C-alpha cells in the first residue's frame, strides 16, 4: 500500500502531469459521449444520482490540476530548482492549449455525428420510459437537460407505448423538451422516423419562424376533424383577423391545397395546429398527421398549440 501511494505521488508530482491530465479530460469526455450515444438508458440512473459531479467535473479537474501545478511550482522555486519550475509552467501551458485545440476539433468534427437522439417511450400521460426505467415529467426534464448540457444534443425520438391525449403529451412531454432546449423531435415507428419541431407559441423564436416562412397547415379540431390552410400566418389567431381587418387562418381550404401532388415544393414548411380545446385527440392521430406531411414531401414540420381564452 505504501508503495502504491509513493507511485501515485510521483505521478502527481511529475512535470508531465498537467499535459497528460488536461488531454485526458478530452479523452474522458469522448468516452462518455460514446457511452451516451450507445447506452443512454444505462447511464441515466448514474447521471441523476451524481448530477453535481456531471455538471462540474470539468471545472473541478481544471482547478485541481492548476492548484497542484501552482503549489509544486512554488515548491520548486523555494528549492531553487529553476529549470523544473519553468518546465512546469511550460508544460502546463502546452497541456492547456492542446486540450482546447483537441476539444475544438472534436466538437466540430466528431461530436455532432456521434451523439444520437435519446429515445423516449410514452408509457402513460405522466410517465416516460428510457430503456426499462420509468420517469415522471420532472425527472424527464432533468435527464433531457443533462443530455443537452453534456453532449449538446438537441434531439429526442418518441415511441408510442400508450396512446395518450395530445394535450397530455404537450404538457408532460413537449413542454419539458422545450424547456431543456430539445428542439428536434420525431416519432419512431416500425417503418421509419417522422421528424417535427415544437416550440412554445409564446416564444419570440417561434413567432419569427412563422413570420418568415410560407407555411401550409393542418388543424386538428374536436372529434379529430381535419381542416386545411394553404397560407398559415402569424399576425392573427386561428379564427381572427390581421392588423388590416382581413380574415386569415380560416382553415377553409381544400385538402389538396396541402397534400396535392407537388404542393410541398411551394412551401418552406408545414404545421400541425392543435386546438387546445381538442380534448379527445389521441397521440397516434397527431403522429399520423406528422407522418403524412413528411410523406407528402414537407421536410420541416412544426407543431403549434394554442391556449383558448
């Protein structure tokens, strides 16, 4: 045991400790990202149990390495070992620069392709499953926030385990994704993934998107009735008028105006607009609308929801 401590001290006290430790930080992050990508469900439990370590481990290691290097530097000066003291400063600078250079290359050339979307099973109106473990909406938010902070991933894929109402899905799943900065969403079925975006309609980003894009929209009404709008606009509500008193968003266009052959080429995006008064719409029905828009050629599909006053 004494020999092991002596060996450990020699490693820590070595002038080569800073570059090895600092470069090791990037390698550790790389390994962790690979594990997140391949086995997210396996790591969720550990990440929730030690969230403070996850969020602060990089800064802690940097401070620890810096503190040890500074103490040993002054010790070398006190012993008049000038060359060793200068070597510590130089190697620390080299290690620090190498860490940031490798980290920058890794983030720009690898991380974006390595981290995959986390798969969430909708197991109930207030229950999400990742792997075999179940989570409440609050716990799901913590997981999504950790995934985003750790990997900068902004994607999630939903599998429908229980066909809950769209309003429950919106309140207990989509709003938490939005709060955790998870923007890119999709439904996964046996024959593919059907992507869509969700952002809170009160956000400035969401308003800006709808003002700048030409959007075709499908509205889901009470009873699962669909209506269509070939020029969805942001400057008025669902059945309102714009600033000039002109009626808009009446959703009285034909189905072919949205789903006709080649129609998608005329639009920047499509939207599924769910009336918040629609209490009987099931998640599978909404997912079918998203799928149909994807199959019609719309490559950008948004979900907009409205609180009725």
